[in-house]
């Protein structure tokens, strides 16, 4: 839509009103003011900070982002209005939010090998490492528990459930190149740092390395994807027919640990290459991504796939979230993070594509409370934070020195990431919601 000369002249000065959903002290007066049309995000941020600073001697300048009509401004006001065909004759309403950017980098938490998996869905951080050990980290950077028992690298980890039991805080799962999935009970009060614990259950049935694990929301079951092209479903508690072994538990207050070995209760068959990623967002529905270039949605009760999307690329990671927890994010053997909405016709066409990475994407995670935000990690050594309302990354975390193999949200808006530099890094105080 073209604008006439009168509109172009009007763009030299623009009448704007700043609005926000933020609470005081971030709420500026909603009065109309005239601004130069060549202002960009930085200039707009300076204006809002001046408005907020007026009458508040303790105000510390904050970076802000700006939206017009629900879309982020990533150019000058003049260029934005011209691109969108918006007239400058009326007062322009501009919404501002706190900018998404890491404000603090914690000291790296060192591992003995590649950090291949991370879960930040509890108050602890759970990591898996190529040294075959899982680790539980407290917020202060202290490793409280070491999960010892796998015979090869851990490739996937997941929180199964948090408990109110006097003895345990968490039940967690780990998948390994040793072809097994193990379940662990993490004790509430370790007697010392790096306390070693043994698994209470080992799940055997895959014929190749386990690549991914995910727990059912009710925590009754667990699924795992493997290089054997299959998805196995397991009970998380021992059942009749399980074999039982007695092993010494490395905990002072108890002498023995009863460990069970379980078999899969069912198997989902259909993928023709490695099942690289599984997600279990709803009780009866599992999503999977594979190196066979497909993403599938499975009905747990029937074992049939109800959605089979051919994506044209090897899939390394998927996650389900966003609006109504219905959007599928996926990344793989190119630098593009893709978002699909399976509710829309023509599901094969992504609704969004983000292309700022320069190498394969290793992981992606939706924010647990925001419909718009997600993160991705890549072999290019970066973690990027995204918002569906703009094609550019909101923030780039580049503190790793090698491939970033895994990343997750933690403790609200912090990001925990691990990689081939053998470090777990935490970027905190990121303002999302």
C-alpha cells in the first residue's frame, strides 16, 4: 500500500502514545507526544526511560522492546510505518515491554565430558554427560547428587515427577548409549556434595542407543526413542513380572537398594531411522521426531500415528507448546528453526521459520508460561531466544566455546545450556513474562 507525499511529510514527526501491561514502576504516562520518525528501538527506549525517570530519582535505565499492532519494531518508525502502510495522521499507539536479554551470567559448572542433556523443569537442574553420569545441581552451583550406573554416555534426561515424600524430592529418568533407561529417586537432604546414588529401576528393551526420553504428565509412564527406530513405553513403577536385584545403595541411612528391571509395555513402530526426540505433552498423545525427516503424533491407546509430517530434513529436536500448547517447534540438519500448527490445513508448511543460526539445531524448548517465546541451541555455539512476533532473535547467548548440545528454561526465565565444551552455563534474569 503506497503512501502519498502528505503522509511522507507527516512522518518527519509522529504523534505516539506509549502503553504497557507492565506494573509500576514500569508504567509511563499515556499522554500523546511528538517524536522524530527516524527513531529506532534504542531511541524509543531512551524516551520511555526519560518518562519513567521523571519524578523517580531511584530509576535505573532499562532496555525495552516495542510493538505496533502486535509486531516488534526492528527498524525506524518511518520505515516501519511505510512497510506496513500505516498512516501517521493519527496518534500511534506503541506498546513497550522489558527487553529479553540475559542480564547475568553465572560461573560455568564443569563436567568431565560433553554435557549432552539438561532438564530445568524443577528447582534443581538435571544434566546428562558423556562420562555416563547424571548430575543434580542446586541453584548455588553445587552438585548435590551424582547418578551412577550407566555403562556409556547419557544422551537424554527428564524429570518424571516431583514428590512430597519425606525421603525424596524428585524421580528422574536418564537414557543412554548403553541401550537402557534408568529411573532414580533423588533424596531430599544429601549428606554431602556429589552424593552418589543408584537407580531404583532399569528399563531394558531397546536394541540400540537410547536417544530421548519423556514422561507422561501423570508420571505413571515414560516413553523413550532410540536408534533402533522404535518408541518404547514403560511403567515408571515396578509391576508384576519385573525382575528384582538387591544392590548396595550409597546412602548412609539405608543399607540396601532394591532395583527392578522392567520391560516395555508397548512399542510404537513406524519411524525408519533414529527417533531423536520424544515429547509427551498430554495424557494420551506422544510426539516424535526422527532422522527419517518426519514428525509424528501418536495415539497412546491405539499405538497408531494420527499425524505424519514429512519435513524434508533430519529432525534432531522437537517440542510442543505456544498458543494453546498446540504448536510444534522442530530443528535439525540445517540452521532453520521451524514452527508448525497442526490445527491448520496444509500442515506441511511451517507457520514460522527462524534462520539466524549458522549450523545444525540441537535443541528447542518452548517457554512454560508464554505463548510467544522459545529457545534454540545449535552447533554454531549459540543459544537464541525467540518471539513469534518477530523474525529476529530477541537475544543471543554465545558464552559457550563449542557446540551447544542442549538447553532448557529454568527457574522461571533463566536459561541452562550445556555443550561440547563440557560446561553447564546459566544465563539469568531474563525478562519474559
